[in-house]
C-alpha cells in the first residue's frame, strides 16, 4: 500500500472511532450561559442526594413546570387519571390516578433521568412525589435562585378536575417555597391537548407544557422559531414572555440573577447614549433571545431622539445600537395624530412639556420634551439617525423643519425576510461585482440576518445583511491569495 | 457514534478536503467569538476527529480522550474571542487540546506505559466502533512511540502539515519527516504481516 493509502486508512479509523459528544457540549454551554456557575466536567459529575434535607430546607426558589394532563375519570385505581409534568429544563411526567396517587414517573428529557435516579414513586401521593422531585432538582443544581420560574400547565378532558388540581398544586408549591422566604415565579396555563403540540413536544423531547409556552412566546412576539427556544430553560422563557397570553397567568417574577439586571442594562444604555437616566422617557426594558444569547432590549427616548440598545444580558456588552431623531409626535403614549400645529409638538405623556411652546430648539419648533429641563432644546443638534432619512409623511405640519426625520416604527414584528436573492444582490451591489465574477458563493439565513460569503477577483467578501430591512450590518473584505 | 461509512470518502475527495479546511475552520471560530453558536456544529463536524485523534494519541485512553474532546470544545467556545485570525486555526485548537491533555495527565498521574492487555480494554470500550478501526488504532497506539504516534495522527487524521507539526511539537522539521516515514513503515509492516486485513 502507498503511504497515502495508509494515511487514509488511519484517518478513517479515527473518524470511525470518534464519539459524538456534541449534544453534551452544547448542553454544558447552555448551562454555563444560564449562569449555573459550575464548570461541569463529564466524568466528575457526581450526584448529590440530599433529598430529605432539601425538602425540609429549601433554600432556593424552584423553576418547575407542572403540566397536568387529565384524562377522563375512571374507576380502577391503576387507571390513568391525570398527568403532571415537572419542567425546569429537565422534564418529567408523572401519571396519577383519580386519587392522585402516582402510577408512573417518566423522564421526557435525558437529564431528567439523573433527577429521578432510582427513586420509586409508585403508589405515593402526588404531593410527596412533586416535593421529592423538586428537591432532587435543587440538589443537582437545575433549580437555583438564578432560575426560579415554575410553569404549571393543566390539560384535561375534565376541565373541572384539571383546574382543581392546578390550583391545589399552585397553592402548595407557593406555600412550600414561601416557607423558606423565597420568591418563585409561577406561571400556570391550561393546555388544549392537541396533536400538533404533542408531536412537536415529542420531536424535541420536551413536555407539552413547554411546547405550548414556546408557541405562545412565538405568536406573541412574532420572533423566534420553535427550534430556537427549545433549549431554553423555563426561567429564560419566562423572561422572554413579558405578559402572559390570555390563558397564562403569572405570579411572581422570574429570576434574572444570572444576568446583569434591568437597572444595570438601563445604566449601560444611558451611559453610552450620554443621557442622564432621568431624561429617559418611554423606557422599555425587555429580555430577548437573539443569536443564541439572552439580551436586554432597552428602548427609550431622550429629547428628540429615540434609542434602541441590545445589551448582552450576562456580560453587559452592547451588541447593537440604533438611534433616530424623531418628531416628538410619534410617542405611542399620546394621542399621536399627525396634525400638529406648530406651537405644540408633544402632549408629553409623562412629563408635560407645555412650557416649551414657542421655544426654539435647533430649528424644531414646538418640540416638547419629557426631560425635566423641558427647555425644548435638543442638546444634540448634530444627532443623526442611524437609519437614512426617510421622506416626511404628508400629514406633517408645515412648521416642522426639514431637518427632522420621520420616525421609523420599532423593530417590525412579523415581517418576512427579504429573501436570498435580494440579499445576494445587495451584497453584490455593495461589493461592486457582478454574478459572473463571483466564485464560491455561500449564503446562510441565520435567524435575523443573511450571512453571505463569496470570492470575486482577488478578494474574499463576507457580508451580514439584516434579513428584514436589507441593511448591511457588517462587511468583511480580505485579500485572498 | 458516527457511522464509519459516513466518514469514508473517495480518496481524491479526501485529499482535497484536508487541504481546504483551514479557512472554514477559522471562519467558524471567528463567528463563535461573536456569539454565533450555530457555528459550533460546523466546527465540531470539521475538527472533532482531529481533536479526538490528538488526545487519543497523547493519552492512549479512549475515555480520557472523550473527556478531552468535550472539554476542548467548551474551551473553544469560551475562549474563541481570544483567537487572533492568522490562518492557523488548527494550531490554536491543538494547543488547547494538548494543554488539556497535559492537565489530565497531571491530574491522573498516570504513566503512559500501559501493558498491552490494557490497550485492548481501552480501545474496546465502545462496541459501536467497527473492528477494523479499532485494530488500526490499536496498531497506532502500540507500535509507535510517542513522537511517531502524535506525528502520524496529526498528519494523517488532521491533515496537519509537517512544518506545522514541527512547530507544534517543537521538533526540527527533518526529524518530523524521518519519524513520520519510519512510523508509516512500522505500521505497514504490522498491517501486512498481521493478515487481519488487506495490505
């Protein structure tokens, strides 16, 4: 055999032998991101079983989803009456009979096996079982004061039974945790048992309750695809879920201790924008999940200018900023109508700016401001919007000076992406190349942006283009030999 | 466990593939540094065999090598921002791998003089691994000495150039070349003599 044949043989041998640990790796990364805090090394994970101690002395708020799936009532003791699912990130399904005695406990995710361990719950009461499992999750670190959200989902053909069970468990878990002076965030929802949800849940290895929660987040926010959110813990989902959908009620506040916190995010944004925190109006801080990173989205106005910041929720690094100088009229909180007379811009939802009528401020008359100064002057006449100036809508009063830029709506939700062909032409156009000159073209739709790379002439290009606005986010051009 | 058949490809394809991958690997690392962890999968597909191979060639124990594989990618993820683009992503990855191995050796304070029977035990760990692969790896681990083994794995499995191997192992290039050819010779002899598979 030739050397090369031997080399190939060796290469094949190792390729055939290499274990696939990718999933474990990504799991650990997710856990690290969620601030679990410990570096887990595969061989050294040892189970700590301190169940009894944990149950009686819970130090930490729990993040658990209880999904109770009821089934029509029946006589025999061993017949399934309801299913209760525990979800933190590990998912466990507990089947109970009419008397709420446990028939079986099944893991729906792999890490749940570790939690169940070799505990046998058959015949035990539901409450004891739930306590034991919650305790196990605590001792193994799946629940902590950095992840404290509980979701209880109830699904039952017998709706009365389901509601009863849900309320009972809600009350118990609440009391249970309050006992140790802990703030849990408890979400509860009713599930309509539908086949599509079930399939999704099975495909992804999560409980139906979690699947429904994910669906709700998606339809509410208009962002994310199902697969994006599957790996998130209930706590993270709770943070993204800002106000529950109709059938989701929420108690308590999801823990964001793993993250820098809303206040810090505000500070960072304010600091970068060079505005005082007090002059921030229409302030909105929301947690989002973007590019596989939990972020704070900080939106506010200061003076004429609208700001939008994306801040990494763990490190505090500013990921993205957007800035626009607006007509003050565009505030949502106002009776924002286009017909403004020149004297008064803003009715000032928060702080009245009535005093500013007639004051000039870099040529923009009638600019009300919610800053406490209310002097109507924009300290930053040079402020340019990061977006190119759009034409003024026709309803604008004539007194508005030309320097003002039209407001653009905040991130459009539920818009569809521009499409690969468009993105490609944007990239080529910018690079000044034609399709024929291009080699090794590669395009990837990565959630909110297109990633395009290609070679043309002596260069290699890498573009990132916003999938919705078509804006070029980044360009990389390298000499390619 | 990846199906061995998936990784076996047409010979010329394989040769070409080995040469073209540095760019893609580097791109993955840079993207990961920006937080785009989707690229972890690509990176894993591109380099997991190399990392595993190197670890196995150093530690000679498949369980340990598996741990290193896992920890290495965790480190790649957390340290990606420290990678400075220079066209040598494998060097960076291998350095991480090697350091983890050294750490492990210290922790376990195992010596690498392990008797033959134990090699069997290590390599026979997973039944998923096809027999001829196991045998091949075993030959590599037993017949070659430390330097030869690492050089062979780095070159054959990862496509690492001899010059880069010389830099990485801190051995002069001519030495690398001669050790390499001696190693191949040893292996060829074993294989053709062994008779368990075709020469």
